[in-house]
C-alpha cells in the first residue's frame, strides 16, 4: 500500500468508524495531501523524524499569493493530522514512525474577545422592539449568551426539540457528540414570546421573516449562519459597542461569565462541549483578572 492509498483508507476510517464531521475529514484530506505532495512516493516505513523535520521546515517557509506565512497554529493542524494518520497506521500494524515522537510547536496564546455584563446587556437590549423579527433577534441573542452554542448548533435547532418547561435541550456538537444545554429564564421568556407570535409551520426554531418596511416576504426557511452574523453585527453597532462582535463572542462571554462567577473548569468544559479541558483553559485569563481585582482591593490596605 502506497502513501496515497493509505491516506484514502485513513479518511474512510475517519468517516465510517470514527464518525468525524465532514469538515474534519476535508481538513485532514487537505493537510495530508500536502504532506504527500512534499514527501513524494515515499514508503510508509521510510517516514522518519528527519522527513517530518524537513516537512515542518517547508511549512514554516510556505507563503500564499500575498506573501503571508502559515500561522503557527495552522502548521500545528498539519502535524496533528499527520500524527492521527500515523496512529492509524500503527493500529493497522504498518511499520512506520511512532506519532508519539512528534511534538507540537508552542503557539501564542489566543486573544479571546468577550463582553462584560454591561456590554452583554447593551447588546441584547438593543433588540427591544415588538415586531416579529425583533422578537426573533432578541431570542437569538438571549439564547446564544444563555447556552454558549456554536453558530452551527444554533442554526440547526428545531422548535420541537426545545423543552421550554424544563428550560433545557440536547444539542449535537462537534464530532457528533451530544450534550445538554440550559436556558436562562430570560432566554426562555424571549423564545416563548417569539414563538407565540409566529404562525408558520416551519420546524426551525429561528427562521426568516418579512423585512421591516418591505411588502415582499423573504424566502421562507431556516436562518443561515451568515444571516445571524449580520444581525449580531447590526445590533452591536446599535448598542455602540466598539469591539468586533461575532456569534462566537457570545460563546466566549458565556464561558467567562461562568468562570468569573466561580464555576469550575470541568463543568464549563462540559457546557461548551469541548472534548479536552485544554481547550477550555483558554478562558482562564478571566481568573487571572479576578486575582488582579483581589490584589487591587485588598493588598496594602494597612499602608494606606
């Protein structure tokens, strides 16, 4: 079996046996074909640390049409895919390089944008009208902040799956994993108010409606991720917020709000649907902020 065939077999394994999302499979295909292009018709037992070292050097020197280099985290994605591929080969008793011998590069800490309590309130209350579309937008903003849903998870919601009496529902996240999320009283009330005004039979929780000031209806159906991104940008502008705010900003705000209030990291990991607590640790900068506030409030009082 040559490397091209082995990669194809690995991608099929990811699809059928591992149940990875189509997006993950497409990404793995892109990263591994790039390694195949670099290594040429190499035998699987010829893949060694020197081959990987030269490949990483090539990735680090790779530039696009504008002369921009690959970000360090993107380079790591290539190596993560390669390690997964090698792990699969080892599992199939194919002689090749052990993936444990390949280390990931250190990356710069991500700069996470989140909103404080006042900013969240300004954003959500900027959607305060009684028109059907405004009720929908208020419900969307309340739901995003209450649940920490990813945008793809939000647009996929159907109203018959939302238990408004219990204020909770299950959602299928990355990798087909199911988790339970919870609605605050405000988000539950906002959804009830919105649904109580709707008269269509569309199963989607959030749908397109007649635009204000027009006589023609939009095409009926589920709101797209792009449409939700645009409406959040609109309300951020109306609220006078200068930060670049996206649906994911509300997910970040959900996580930091919990941590600041004292929630433990493992619980936040489960609520966000992170497969590893390492990902959730990106939010620990807020605990650093809490320590800074404690220091400012209590340190040196006897000297004042």
